[in-house]
């Protein structure tokens, strides 16, 4: 039996998973060489979050981009939380699409597109909200229809 002191925990006692992961966030066996992970809980300026997330998306690492966007969501002002949450969901949806999980991709892409769509009239930080929402909904529809999924990353900035 594993005791609490044997588990991977942060300073606040929240569970962390130190298990290595591949580029799409799939767990690898302990001791395997995995992809470098984005540190969790980092507060970044919105411009830095967007730049890091775009770099990770462009490198074929949408799971890791999601971690950066999740940090932005958790540290964003209340008025922007749904935007950052939706962008993190889009990155997870892209992760599912790249892994071949069409149902998971459709669910997260549609949810993410819905969460960001309300920001389309006045997108903060130069985020391409309307384009991202349309992209997410289009990829979700392709997934639900069983079509081949184009997993090329979107552009976060307009």
C-alpha cells in the first residue's frame, strides 16, 4: 500500500504526477524518457502565455500547451477566466484529435469554442477568438462525422 508520503504532492498537498509523458501527454512507464513538461502553477503575463502555448502547439505538443493555458485560466481576472478555460479546452480537444479519440476531441473542441465565443465582439490580448471558435466547431463537426481530422494547430493571435 502506498502511503501519503510516498505520493507525488506539491507544497499544498495536491497530487502531482511525476510520471513521464509523451508529446501528446500520454503517460509513459516510470524511468522512461519523456517530453519536458511545462511547469505547473506559473503565473505568466497573457502575452507570454499565448507565445508559449503557440510554440508548444506549433511543435506538436497540444497537451503541454493546454497546461500553459490552464495556468492562465487559473490566474486570470474573473472576467477572462472562461476565455482561458475555453482555450485550454481547445488544446485538450486537439490533443484528443491527435491521439485518435474523435469523441473526446468533439466534446472538448465544442465546449472550448462555446466558452470563448462570447469574447468574439471584443477579444482581449489580440486573441483570434472568432477564428478559434470557428476552427474548434469545424474540427468538432469533422470528428462527430467520422471525417479525417486536420490536427494542424490554430493561430492563437489574430
